[in-house]
């Protein structure tokens, strides 16, 4: 999958073939178990530079790096010189001057491209969530989770529901599905779907149309913390736009229910659906470790 830049900034760097061979590699690794892990990151430090909250992304990268024998350092805005007004590039330069070469970066601003261009091949840089722009490792996790069940991403109906405009997860998933010639069905509150491209997605008339006979239903959290759009969900959100048990019947019993997390029970997803038999939410979390191990190993080897 390696594209030569030493970075994973966007799904656009990847080809369909490279994604498929990456998925096969992960499947092989999973079948061998965690003991397969070679200490390829021994004597390496992986910096987890997270300027936004995170549970699954940060911790799964941390576990992945440690399983590969690496050491991890967690840097966040609070408590670092970023809070004193240091620029992000100066923070990267400072850490690089201390010998750090591997960076996993999450920011509320879309700024990873600038960091990638500034450093070129001097560092390995992985996008762990770039403003509302992209979150490529989450899309690789979601794509792999679908592929594990269907052995394809092509001829499937995928519905993506909720706060599409502000979801970097949705943006990366749409790009990845498009790589496979798959145009997902999207739906959500109109205020949160103003920036869609009809070349990339089918804009469904309503959520029921998007979900009907879907193979995959991907739910998204309303990103209230991003203040750019004045939208707040009310008590009716679940019935109007959420995934209830009743609504899931439209998709059928074989549909996979996905959510990148964190999810808000009773807001975009009914609690019983999140915990139900069709939910693969925790499988997505588990695959997060495998995907991130394979990615760290691949980028590290390619940089040798
Ligand atoms: C998402 C994110 O941070 O983009 N979560 C994740 O990384 N799994 C989605 C969200 O915060 O709603």
C-alpha cells in the first residue's frame, strides 16, 4: 500500500490493489495471532501528537506501536508548549530534534498536509484525524471489517448516515469506497449535508431510502463540538435520523451495523442496536489494532 511518501495523509494516496494487498496482509497477521508481531520498532519512538480527545484511535496506535517493540510518547495540547502559542511545525521540529521520526497526528484543524510537505521523507507521518478533512486509518479499519465479511467492497450497498459534512471518517470512507467503484448512499439532517458531491455519493431522499436493503449501515455522531454549523440535536433526533431497531428492519437481518465511535446511545443509535447481534462496532475497535500494526510496520519497512 505504501505510496512512497512515507506518510499516510489521505486515502487518495492509495490504489485499489494496494488496499487489497494490505487487507490480505492483515488477514494473514490475524490468523497467526499477536505472537506474529516482530519487534520492527525496537529502539524507535512513536509520538502520538493528539490535539483533540481520543480513546480508540490513540490507544490502538499505542498498543500497535508497543506490540511492534516501539516506545510511545503522548503529546497533547494541554501541558505542552502548544498551549503557550508555539506553532505546530515548531512542535514537530522540536520533537524531531530530539530524534523522534514516527508521528501519529490528530488536529482539529486541517493541517497535516502542511506538516507532510514541510518534513518530506525526514519523518513517518500518519493522519489520525485531520479536522473535518480525513481520517484514513478509520476508513481502512471500516473497509477491512466489511471486507472480512464480504471479501469485496464493490457490489455492496453502503449507507452512511448523520453528520456527513463534519465527519472526516465519512469523507475517508467515501473516498475508499469510490476507489472500488462503490458510491455509498448518504442521508442525515440537511444542515449537515451541504457539501456533498453527487459524483461520489448517492444522496438519498431520506434515511429510510438510504438504509433499505443496505449491506452496511454506518452511523455517525453529531459533532456538536465543531461550532461552525449551528445545529444541535433534540429529543426527536433518534426517531428522525437515528438507527432504531424498527428502522434497521428496512436493511434486513444480514446488514452490518457500524459506527466509528464514540457513539451516543439514544441519540444517533438506539442502545439495543449498538449492542445487538448485527453490530460490529467492537469488531471495528479490535481491527483498529491490527490495521495500525500493519500500517506502522509497512511504513517503517518502506522507510529503511
Ligand atoms: C471519530 C473521529 O475522531 O473522527 N472517531 C474515531 O476516530 N474513531 C468520530 C467522532 O469523533 O465522532
